[in-house]
C-alpha cells in the first residue's frame, strides 16, 4: 500500500458488535484506510492466565478487512490485566520513594520483572502466530508509549549487572561517580542500588547512569517483542509509538535503530501559530530520529489541545492544517487517538474522530474532508517501512539532540534551574520556524557533513567523540552556534577543569572563567540595546572576537557573544539568554553567513512552506497559520484540483496549498 495511511486507534472491545458495522460505514465514508487495533486489549484477549479469546478480534479484523481497511496490530503489553498484577505483585512498578503501585491504571508493570517479560512475550507470540500473515496486516505497533521507570529489588539487581558490564570493576564505578564525595565509596556490588529517595541531593553520576540503564532496559523489552514478531511475521514492519516531545525515558536514536520506521504520538500544547510551531517541532524530531526516512504520526488530537489541565477546542480547520504539516515534514501516515470517543473511563473526553455527539458534527465533517485531501496525495507516500535513497526533507540546518544532554540538564546541584534541555532546544527551533526555516535534529557524534549550520543549545554534557565531531565540522568549513554552559561536563558528569564550557573551548576560542546565574525577573544590558536574562558569564577571549558585550552588572564590558574563525569555519558562543528578536537576528545573520537561502523568501511568522520528496516527485506544502492573508511565490500543479500555479499568489488566513513541483 502506498497511499498515506489515515485512521486511528480502534477499540472494538469497548463497544457492542452492532456499533462495529456503523463504525466501518463511517470509516469508509471518511476515507479511513487503516485502524490500529489492540493497544489496550490484554484483558479482553487473555481474560485469565493462559486462556486466550480471539473470537471477537477475529470478527473485528475480518469486518475491517472486508471493507478495505487495513490494520496495524498492537501488542497490549502497556496495560497488564488485574489477574497478572494479583499473581505477580513483584511485577508492579515501585516509585523512588519505595511505594509499590497497584493495578487500576495503565502502565502498571515493572520492566525488570521476569514475570512481566515472560507474560509480555507470551501474548506477543500468540498474536504474531495468529495474525502475522493476515492479509489485512499493515504493520506492528509494539507496546504503547514506552516510558515506565521502576525501582525495587528486581531493578537493583539488573542495575548492578548493567553497571558491572559497563565499568568492569568497583574502582572504575567509584571513580566515575566520584564517591569520595559525601563518603559514598562502594566496597561491594551488593551495596549499589538505584538512586531512590534519600536525605538530600542524589549522586548526579549515579542518577545519570540509572537513566541510561532504564533506557536500555526499556529497549530490551521492545527488542523482546521485535524478535518474536520478526520471526513469525517477517513481512510486516515493526514500530512503537514515541511520545513526543515532552518526556524522555529512553534514547530515541536507539529505539529508532531497532524499528523499521519511526512512529510518534504528538499532541500540540497550544492553539494558533504557537501550536503550529509545536507541530513542526515534533515532526522534525520524528523525521530526524528515523534518519530522514518517512515516518508515521501514530496519535494526535483532532479537535482539542490540553493546557493547564483544560481541554481547549482547536479552531476550525486546525486538525487539517496540523496533519498537512506532518505530511510536509515526512509523515506517510496521519492517525489519531482514537476513532470513537469512549462513553466512560479516564479519557472519556479525549479528542477523537467521532465525538460523543456522533458524525453530525463539525469534527467528523473535518475528518471526512481530511480523508479526501489525503486521498488526493497518493503519490507522496512510500510503501510502509521502506527505505528511501535520500531524506524526504532536505535542510542545511541542524540542532543537536541528545538523551544524555536532557538527562544531564536534570541533574541535582546545577548552578541554576534554568538549564533545562527541552525548553532551550524548542526555543531555538521555534525561532528558526518563525524565520521560515526547517531544521533536522542530530547527534553531535554523527555525520554532520551535510549541514552548513549546527546549533547547540543546553548541551551541558559532551563526550570526546561529540567534542571532536563539532570541532571537525567547524574546521572543515561549517558554522556553529553554542549556547551557555554547553560542554561543561564530560560524559561521566565530571566538570572539565580549567574553564566552563571546556569541552568546546578550543572550537569556540574562549575560556569561561565565572558563572553569573541571574534571578527570576533580573536582566543584564547588552551593548546592542537589548537585554539578556537568566544567565551571564565572565568570558575570556582565546582567539575569538567579541561581537556583543555586556553593558552593565558585574560583567560590564566583558564579551557576551563571540565569534571564532576556526579552520575554514566559524563558531559562535552565546553566554546569555537572548530575547526573541535578538535570537532571531543572531540566527538570521548566521544563516546568511553560511549561505543558506530560504526555500520561500516570504515564509515565516506563521507562513510555512516546506518541500518534501514523495514517491513520485517533489511536493511543496504552503500553510498560512496566521489571521491575515499572505503572499507567497509558488510553482507547480495543485495536488487537489490540477490547476497550475506559477508566481505570487495570495494565501488566505488559515488556508493551504499543496503543489506537485515542476
């Protein structure tokens, strides 16, 4: 199948069977071609241990298949049934405070518990053996939103094994965790436990290693199921749904490498232009994790967004615009959670494709319209899980993304609480988006050669390989911007002595001598007439030049922003948090210096223009997220009505055009 997948999570076990026929009729009416089945159905498939009831699932899959609707079959292992939790209390999750949680929600499992791993493997085997060659099967959705972290005896034992493999000796572990501080030296492996609740600050190195271990443990759970499914269902691609971008309990690069394609759940956290910026952020992450290949939007919300505990209605057409944003940035599937709103339960008011009020609603009319639009783009998608010879979106700008950097920024004992990874990275991406630019995300130790500008915000930890890769990129002619406190630690969370940001100091041509965190609401003047916030530093020049200086405070006259001509390239350092306009100006100047021209000069400030390679050519997607009409120059054939466009056109507020490029 090469059409864009369109549909969502479908839970027939939650409804009487007569509703199924109404569902299928509505799916056909809306152009739905794919249903994700079985995500939370463990107790319906295995109501008691070892007794499987597949008759209802057989009938549901047959009904979907007979109506031309394919399935993505999920393994239901994110929600063990009550009988399992009662039989295996050691397999329930335990908090860092030592509280064992009980059944009554989802994700009530301990990924280190042998009983859980065995039960998850058993039901995966049963499903793969029964449906692995079913003609309706499009692919496998293994588990749901991996992210459960647990503590307790089972976890401590596995953690010790992981540490012993990593370090080889207690001496190496003690050195890595610097256990001479606060008398934490370990004399035997049995003394080592996961970093649970304690009197004061936990050991940062121990905490970072536990996050790395927990990520590896979840990857093991995923790999258990991958191995089973690939053995019994070798022709169907496998994936799991990454929950983006607000939480990170595993390394998405590692999960992506294990998958046949990346799939993400992305719920935008704002309406209007800010919601569109957030959608672009998640879409660029998804494409990047998959190495530029097409990917799936596995879950999104059609008509609601959550903010501050409130479910806020999206404006009319927002669901369609967001979906087209994801297609433009590489998605080959536009799926939702879920098809029909549940009449009861913890998510009875979650956004769906068929709301409580039924198909006679604005929401379902927009679902039908979206199905028609996606159906007209049948030349965009590639066969599910296939490789592509080149990235589906080509960009010359990259932003560094690292699980280690995120985890390290959450370490206890940092000099200020304003060093968070996600807000810093998202802010840089938003600034690029507001300038009308698309960016990839990269690991610093990966191949940077296809980029001209690499941006490194809040990357406080850096390995030898990462530091060397960035240095080589700049020496070879690349342009980089590094933000404050980045490169302060090595990969064991040891401060690089001799100057903060020391891992990148040679590349940047500076030495950071002193840190000056600012209080909430405090700012520091810059000689450009703007102000910095949150952070300032005493920066000494070691080959770099100051382009902006502090104009007051204890750092008055000292460099605030520097540039270093290093080899054939340039590296800039930003030692404070710039306001939006100054950040945009810095990025715009760096883009120009790197020779990076926009695909559409009119794009930006809510007008989005993205070029995407499809299976049968290149498509240009232009979306005006703003409240006023904009002019944009486009060339191509309209994908929906076949009209030709050549030159400037007016794009109405909240309107879009999709063209096959000429």
